[in-house]
C-alpha cells in the first residue's frame, strides 16, 4: 500500500500570508480567515488598511491560495487555470479571477518546508455555498441548467495544461483501489472494489462512445456559490481536466445526491433527479442511451473515489473535519444506490 501520510499541503502561518500579500501585492494589514481545503491552503483576506502598489484591492476581498507541492510543479497547468478563468468570465460565468502581482504574474513560487509551492491570489466570489442551502426542486432545476451551460462553454475552450493525469479525475478512479486499506472494515473495502471494478469494465472499457472536452470535474456543493437562492457562480478550478464530457454531469449529480444524505433520514426519492436531468438536457443536449446507462455506475464510482481519497487525506490531518465531510453521507448514499438496480435508477432520471 502506498504511503498515505505524505503531506503535499503547504504548512503556512498568518504572518507568512501577511508578508507575501505585502511584498508581492502591496496589501497591508488585512483580516485573514482560513477557508476549507483538501490539499491546498486557502485564506480569505478583507479590510486591508492600505495598498502600496498600484493593484486595486477588490471590494469583496481576495483569496490567497497556497497550491500543493504536486500541482505547483506543473507550470503549464497553472497557466491553463489562469486562461480558463478569464475565458469563463468572458463567457458570463462568475468565478474567481486572478489578481496579478506587482511583477505582472498570476502566481509566484515559494519554498515552504523545503518544497516548492505556487501562490496565487483571486478575487473573492461573495455568496453562500450550495452546501448551506436547502435544495428544492427549483434550485435543482437551476443547477441542471447551470451545469448544462457550463458544459457548453467549456467545450469551446482547450489548453494543453489540462491534458494531465490527476488522481481526482473520475477516469482515474481505478487508481484509488491501491488505497482501500485505509478502511478498517472489510465490507467497505469490498464495496469500493466491486463498484470501481464495475466502473472500469462498463464505462472505461467502452469509453470510445463518449465525447471529450475540458471539464470542471468537481461540481460539488461547496464549489457552487449562491445568492438569494439562485446560482451565482463557481469556484475552484483545481481539478479541471480534459476528460469525458459526461463526467461533469455525473459528478454534479453525485454531489446533489450526497447533499440530500446530510440528513440521516434521507431517501434517494427525495432528490429531484428528473428536474436536474431535464434542465441539463434543455441547456446542453439530450443524453444518449449509452450515457444514460452508465450514470448510476459513474455516480457510485465517484462516491467511492471521494470516500477513499477523503479518508486517505484525513490520515495526514486528523483535525480537518472538511476532509471527512463526505464520509457519513457518502456511505449512506452509496448504500441506497447499491440497493437499486440500474434499470430502476434510469426510471429516476427520465420523465
């Protein structure tokens, strides 16, 4: 089994954050609040006393992101993120836009704990995350429209930096099997193995039937920003890859289902799945028969991927409750999904 305790996340304190903001951006004496994150460190900065460089401080503040040591080595990927957010903004998608430092750069690299970490600043996207909202049929419909719209826009963009191997990409799901020993219970290890083997044989081995494009790859409720119960924008382009287009739909549906299972008494029938599917199809295009047939397997595979990688990451940082947020709701959702046959699940998708 691979070492699950290797820490790629930077170790940083607020004094170091303040120094970088002052030296690279001229932002002095701002309020610093740490945000949730997996392998990156993120801080929201507001109310700076002044700025000494000719870099305007955004009204709603900024997020300074200390990128993990793996992604920090991939300079092409960092450039792709900058170009993508600019493309999304031009296309009407509200998202975090880079703030360039005094050197005219969208990021800068630092050595922290003997590892290189890229550091970049984004304009803060103000609003509340979808995870904090009670999702009803109207919000679900809006979410479907939004994912369909985003898919259409992403299909008009490409960059070599997103043609990469990334463990969180759904197509790389089989690679998490080498980490299943993170679970103490044999039934959990067996469930994950069964699901992922099915994903490999029924999806990946037949993937020639699927179209490909740049996809966001992590449309979870914490990355969807809302205001007045309407979707305002998205955040976090750290998992973007060039992959199978349908995977953005299935990942979004996966997290929509898991959001419902925050409630201990949740049922799959409570999720407005048909609203989501119908809205997506109206905004993008109708799903073909093969795509429909693999949705159940893809959703289950994503839950397993999230369960494994979340548990794996938690072994590095036992204090990070955000990392383990998937665990309880994920197992509850997976259990119900495993108890429904594929053909019955298809009936939940279509009117």
